[in-house]
C-alpha cells in the first residue's frame, strides 16, 4: 500500500489511504482518521501536535488529579494515584511540569503510552531516569494492542480513539500565542565569564495576558537559519520547494524547516524513513538496526544533520523528510518579574545553550540562541503564559520564604522578591541561597539583590560561588552550614523553594534539606523524609526544576 503525502503549515504531512488501497470506505475512513490522529498526537515516528493541542480524556475540573504537583516526590505522587487506571499512574510518574519537552503534557504523554501509541518511555526530561524506570515498570502491565504495518512506512500500533478537546480556548495560549515585542536582551555575566546568561524582556502590552510570580513563559522559537541551510544542502534542495500543508495551503521547504518543525532531535520515524530511502545497503542496515526492538537506539547526541552526514545515500524527498519531523517545540522559561512591579512586560533569565556534540560539531540550543542571538529588539516572538500549578509565593505575605536558586534558578525568586517588595505591609522574612561559578563574573542581578538587603526586603542572603576556590562550594553546602537557622525558619512556618537544574542540584538540595530536618529535628532518616514529604503535600515545598 502506498500513502499520498502532503505536508502542513504548522504540522507536516498527514498521509491518507488512496482509493485504490484494499479497504472498504468505512475502513478507509477509520484508517485516515487513525493516521491523522496518530500524526497529530506524535505517535511512533510521527509528527506530534504541540502539547496543548493534544486531545485529553477528561479535564482536571472533572477529575481530581491530586498528584499533579511538581513539588511532590515520585513516591507520594504514585501513592495518590494508587488504584487509578494505568494512564493515571503513568501520569503520576512524570515530573508534573507540563513542560512540553516530551511533545505532550504529562496527562497526554501518559495516555499515549497507555494506548500503545507512544513507545518511548524516556521523554520526561525533568523526571529523568527515575521516571523512565517507573514508566517501564508500569507499562509492563499494559496489554499490547493490535499492530498495523504499512509497507514502506514505519510499523505502528493502533491507539485507542481519543476524543477531541471539549472547549476552544479564549485569548492567547499555547495554541494561540501572542506576538510579543522584544524590548531588552542584556548579558548578565561579565565578558570574562565562561557562561552566557541573558536578561530578556518582552512587551505584553495589549495582549490581555496576565501572569503571577512563579509562572513560566512559553516561547515558540525559530530554528537557526545556518542549520536550515546545512540541511537543505545535505538534502540537495533549494528551499524553494513547495510543501502542501494539511489545510491545503503551501509553504516553502525553507519556511517549514525554519519555523514549523523541530530540526535538531531525530525522531524514530525519521530514522526509519532514512532507512527505507537509503540506496547503500550498509546504510539501510545500520539505520534499520538503530530502531529495531532490541537495537542500540539513535546514537546519543546525534542531531538530524549528523545522521544525514553519516548516511549520505539516505535521501528522502523533502515532503517525506519534513513529514517525519515533529512540530517545533515551545520552550518554557521561569518568569523573573512580578506583575506587581511590571504589569505590561515580562522578564526572563535565559542560559544560552552552546556545546560541542558527540561527533565534535558545535551545536546551539534552539530557543536560547533564538532569544540571545537571532531575535532583535523590536522584533516579535510567539509567547504564551504557562501557569504554574503550585509554585508561587505564600498567599499570606507574612509567611517566611527560603529560596534556593543557583544560576538561572534565581529567576522566579527575583519575581517573588519583586512581589514582596511591591506588596505594602508584607512582613514575611525572605532568605535567598544563590550560587554560580564566580562572584565577579556570574553574580546575576547582583545590584538588585544587594539593594533588597539594604531595603530590608531580603532578610538573608547566602552565596556559593563554586569556582572561586580550589574546592567546589554549592548552595547545599551553605544550607548545611546554616542548618539550625533553616530548621528554625521551618518551625516558624517558612515555605521552602528550589529552582534550577533538576538532575544534580535540586536532588542534592533535597538531600541537604532532609539531612537538616533529621539532624536539627532529632529524627530518623525515615521520619525526616516523611517530614519533607509532608512539607510538599502541604504546599510548603515548591520545586521549579528543569
Ligand atoms: C518549567 C521550566 C522552567 C525553565 N526555566 C528556565 C529558565 O528560567 N532559564 C533557562 O535558561 N532555562 C529554563 N528552562 C529550560 C528551557 O526551557 C530550555 O530547555 C533551555 O533554554 C534549552 O532550550 P534550547 O532550545 O536552547 O536548547 P535545545 O535545542 O532544546 O537543546 C537542549 C538539548 O541540548 C543538549 N545539550 C545541552 N547542553 C549540552 C551539553 N553540554 N552537552 C551535550 N548536549 C547538550 C541536550 O540534549 C539538551 O536536551 C526551563 C524549563 C522548564 C521546563
Ligand atoms: N533542559 C535543558 O536543555 C537545559 C537548558 C539549560 C539549562 N539546563 C540545566 O539547568 C541548569 C541551569 O543552568 P544555569 O546556567 O542556570 O546554572 P548551573 O549550570 O546549574 O550552575 C549554577 C551553579 O550551580 C553549580 N552546581 C553544579 N552542580 C551542582 C550541584 N550538584 N548542586 C548544586 N550546585 C551545583 C554550578 O557549579 P559548577 O558549574 O562549578 O559545577 C554553578 O555554580 C544547567 O546546569 C542545566 O543542567 C538544562
């Protein structure tokens, strides 16, 4: 069977079953619907819709999902989901950030796994290995669904039908982003620093968008034009090729690659497509192996361009190529301003991602370099507000806050402190732990922070500059030095917050907090862990980690 290919404005090609295929009208209609749904929801190897576009089984309003709180630890989340259907337990295993890194939100990623439509259990980046392990364990109990193979296309499984969203959102959101003008892009590190962090300001005037301290801003980036150029060269395409979109309109290949699809991370579908299009049998074999059930997987750190370079005989048509990529993914950034201080604009604190990848090629993070290098002041970017579920300053401005935010982790705490500074009569004490590499180069927002101390907004500041001395000093080392005071603040009802790197820092801070509770509270390790877990359940332990 062959499939007719068209590719979309914002989502690439949806294949349809041709009339000549051996199916009756009802079967054809069902299969067309299935493929459209599969491609739109990011099934194996297929382009996925943006997270909020994914249909959901039921809304939070209809069903309480008490585990949907990033502050809770994995065990507590799973406990809250106990006895619920497998898709809810799978959801509870995720980081609950709805960050979109997986191409879904937590609920719809879980549903896609439960339906058999999504095979990749490692997509929850903030949840890391712990989540992946749990997903594997939980999904082993799922009964596999029927398998449909389309000749010349990746094998796939039939998912359970998922109803369309019940309501159309009003105003600007992930599906209807606001075109916000860039007002500022200022370096926050000294020129001699090895880091590049930017203070980014967008104008929200006239958008109707509102936000709260603790929310994040979603940015829909454009890809790097150099990468687009290299891909076109590798595909031997001019970029002017016309790509037909699902809504019947056309766009040039260049435009689709620049604005509409993710062009860095290879999808399983792309590797399968390269495999079937490779004229060199060795290339075809190596590509097939990568996606085989027990194969090695797509080599770590390889981007799409690296695969095209490594397998020069694998050259699919431009339409098929973009059809195998996913729609470009929005990136979230913790908002570093308070609407009380900046009602018409929104501030971000962005670490620019640049690194040399596994094959020695200089790579650039798509969104962070879009914001830092390509978007010019006065130009507009597509943004939306991503409300946080449980990460906000205490409702009572008299309650103390302990904030641990090294590097870009300081972002939401700048917002929290602006919030408190702007709230007349707020008497709550505020304690910030900040860290980065070098005091002279990397003390982000130093002047503002020091002014808050002078003004009495910031009660305490502890800094950990990791590379100012031979031995690394991190924020959790400072916490341990101040264990007695931290315990006293907690006893006074303080809320504890951590923001920044999830993989190492937030985990180590959690261990330090538990150790402090055990030592200062005279508790066993188990009792201390239960105390910290209760802090999270009672919304006194907020985590905004990535
Ligand atoms: C809730 C939330 C809040 C966030 N807040 C902030 C914030 O305030 N500030 C901020 O800067 N970021 C924040 N992030 C992270 C942000 O969303 C993006 O993930 C980040 O900017 C990278 O996006 P990018 O498009 O530039 O990089 P991408 O193009 O997405 O590339 C990132 C990928 O590059 C690879 N990579 C990165 N570094 C290396 C390396 N050294 N070696 C090898 N491979 C590497 C990894 O595969 C990584 O996944 C937040 C994320 C979430 C979920
Ligand atoms: N998902 C993504 O694509 C993405 C994008 C951007 C950032 N991130 C993550 O978010 C983090 C934020 O980057 P950033 O520039 O804001 O700051 P950062 O790299 O986290 O560094 C801030 C400070 O934290 C220190 N640190 C390193 N390991 C630590 C640990 N285990 N515990 C406590 N502190 C530790 C660093 O020290 P040293 O460097 O001296 O060790 C540095 O002094 C990055 O580390 C990265 O992991 C992820």
